[in-house]
C-alpha cells in the first residue's frame, strides 16, 4: 500500500493540475457560441469540483493538513482519490486518446508557439511521471514527483484544445468530467462532509456573476444533466440545483426591478378577490392566517385548500402601493424551489376593494392536503363525499411547533435532531440565495398530517420530514397564550406589567414574543436587517426544540413575567433581560441534547457580532448537527 504521507503530498500537488484541465476544457467550448450548452455544462462540473476542493481548505486556503489527516485515517480511500486524479490527468494529457475518444487535439497557444513545437511529444514527456503512481508509490520519489508536477503545469498553461471531432465525441468529455466528480463524492461520502451540497450551491451562485449576460445557463445545464442521468440520486441533486439557481435568479430580478422603482409583472388571474374563497371558521389558524377553500380552481367546479396570510395595510399607506410591493414577494415565492428550502409556493395575492386594509398572500399546500376536496355543487352530488368544513379541517389542519411543545410530550431525540438540521439547512440556503425570512419562530413552523397509503391525509400522524415555513405577513410578532383570538380592549395600565406566569397564561391576552429577535435589532428596529438576526431566531427555535419549552416559560417564566401587550414598547432593560434569559437557557441543553447540539445552539444565539463568513459558519453548524444521533 502506498505511503499516506506520499499520497497526501501527491494529492496536494495535483490539485492545480486538475483545476487547469477543467479550465482548458471550459475555454475550449467558450470560444464557440454554437457550443454554449457544452460550455455551461463544463462550468457546472468545474463548480462542483471547486466546491469539493473547498471542503479540504483550511484557514490558510491550503488543503495540506486536512488531506494528510484523511490519508492517515483512511489510506485506501485517499489512494482511490489519487488514482482518480492521475487517471483524469493521463487521459487529458494523452494526444492519441484525446483525438480518438474525444475528438480533441492539443496545440500550442499562438503566443507561446515556436518553430520546432511538438505538443504531443511534450505532453508525453511531461506527463510520464504519472505512471509512477501505483501501490508502491512512496515518499522517496516525492522530490522528483513535485518537480514533474510543476513542469507539467507550466506546459499545460501554454497549451489549448482544438475541436477536430463530432459533437457526440465532445459529449464524452463532459461525461468523463461528471464521472470524475461523482467518483470523488463517493470516496468522501463516508466522511462527515455534510457541507458538500451547500458548498456547491455557494460556488455555483458565485459563478453566475462571471457571465451576468447569460444568468440562466447553469440552471439549463443542471436540467440537462438531470434528464441525461439514470442515477436517482444524481437526478435529485441536479434537479434541486436547477431549482435553487432559478430561485436565486428570481431574487436578483426583483432586486433589479425594485432598484428602478418597479415591481414584477403579475398575471391578473393571480390576483384573487375574497369572493374566490370560502373562509370557513374551522380553518382559522390565528389572527393573521387561515386555511381557505379556493373555489373554481384550477378549473371550474374544482376546489383547492390553500393557506392565506393577511398583511395589514397601514392607514398612511396607499393599498395599491402595498399591493405593488407584495408582488415582489409573490414573484420570489412562486418560483420553483428545492424542497430543502422549506419555503411554500405562492399562488397569488388576495386584494379586494371592499376591504383594502388587508392584502392576503396565497400559499400552496402539500399535494395530499390541498387536493381531493369536495367540489362545488354542480348537477348530481356524490353522497359519499363529506362536505363539512369542520370534518375536512380535522383531517387536514396543520399543527405548529409551538402547539406541539405546549400540548404534547417531547418528540424522540432522533426526530428533533433531524428537524433542527432541516431548519438550519433551510436558513443557510435562504441566505446563500440572498433571502432573509425575518420572522422565524415556533408558531411559523407548521406540520401537516402525513400521507396515508391511499394518498389521503392521516390526522393521527404528523409529517416531520417536511416542515412548512410560514409567517410572511408583516404583522408584529404576536403569539396567542390562550384561546384569545378576540383581545379585550383594556386600558394599558391594566395590562402591563403582568404579575406572575399563571396570570399571563390564563388571561385573554396576546404576548408579543419579540424574544425570537436578536436584542440588537430590538434595540433599534430601524437597523438594516442582517443574516445574523435570522440565525438568532433559528437558535431560539432550536432552544425550544431541545428543552421542549417555549421561550416565555424558560427559567420559571422569566420572559413571561415581562410579557407586554403589543401596544407597549419594551424597555431596553426588558430586552437585555430577555436576551440574558435565552442565553442562560442555552447552557441547559448539554444534559438533554448532548454537547454538539448545545454548542450549535449557543453559537446561533451569540449576542456579539459574528466575524468572518457567516455562510461558512452556517454550513459548518448544519454539518455538526448532522452528526447528532439519538
């Protein structure tokens, strides 16, 4: 078996060579506009390799230490990676193979050309050292090996590929690069390298800036790869990547339009009136949201169950202006998205001149929840269909995470670990795309009934695999503490301060739990909202998930005793104490959820500004949560 030290040194040295052949292949297709699709597909494969390489880099942007540790821990797998590197470099440095298999000919770049040039001979000579990499490869030959790598790299920088074959031969080049990337992923699949997919999303989005005049090319390339592959995992990966790129592009479109004082074009059929819905009392979720039946949709006499979140229109704001602003939110949320984002798809807006003080955002529900509703009565009626909204609601209504915590025993640790990872991963993907949720809290995380074998909702089981992130209205952070949809109008002096937790929980009042918001933002809500504030909100949710207690009952109701009516602005002392209570509660997680989970939550809840790359931190936190096991 090869020496681990030699393997790690060889891999470190060959990284620049592999990057160079990716670049050479991309430049080959970039030069010809007819080969645009080939160029985008090579760029996609190059981004995937760059993301894989980034996983090995340390704080010095060097892969040496991580690769060396991996080679000693798993020498066989590290040796496999080295063989993949060598195989690719041999293939793309062999003039005969390049011509016969891929329809390419290597030639000198004109500015480096000389009279006696013989590129095939030079490639053979300078790549011959690759044949020394076998099971006997050892540290003894490293000095000569390193010099050969440098000579080989210098040669490749003076060479380019020229097309001499057919299109189907060029297709084989991209297939070879894709196989190379898949093999690398397989060799490191057993590692705790759960950051790989997130890192690919980050690298791909950086690549969009390299050619802003053709932003959709990478999404098209991912869709092509999705259709071309027969591997179900690869299909899912490329499909999600294409959706994520599309979602990111929709955000960019909206940003550009808003910068010009414009809003996206919205089809008139996507702007509904209240007459298009049946708002039945059993479907109500809270003060600002409800399920509703959308009538005559998608075709006449059909009905779909949807979620409507009501956005209040301030008395000083023109409703039409507010509607134009909400078109941007609709445009982003109606875009196709990977399921890991956990964001719902918006079907349109509700605007009615009869009540312009509220505009609704309509969201699509999971397929087994939204479909198979009793149709609008027309002609003969099937007596087997149950049409009671109360019965339908009992089968299809969601449960919030807050309701679960308040009224149910704690979920299994394994379920909570997976749920925490999904929520933090969703936040990281949002931030990667450039989106901030701003209202992440336990009552905005919904769980719908699971799908039974016959495709119907099963109200006895909730689907924890696909939580539903809601809360896109701009209402104040309000949480019901009892059955109090109708809040009694009382003088403020009778509302605040509230004495004792029992009194808080039993009074028909609504407590504004701004404790989900970062204290810095609560001090001054006019500050620009930052990703760290979102991360703090997720940290608060993960804290509740771990302790299985809601924020207002932490430390025997410390936050609850400072509960205040939404009409009252909390003092800075209140805000400071809320933050300290949440921070102290984070130290109670170790004995319940383990030190890994506890440390992740405490990093989310840090009150100090987070230095460095926040996306990298979030990616790391997701990877660490993936290691938590019951």
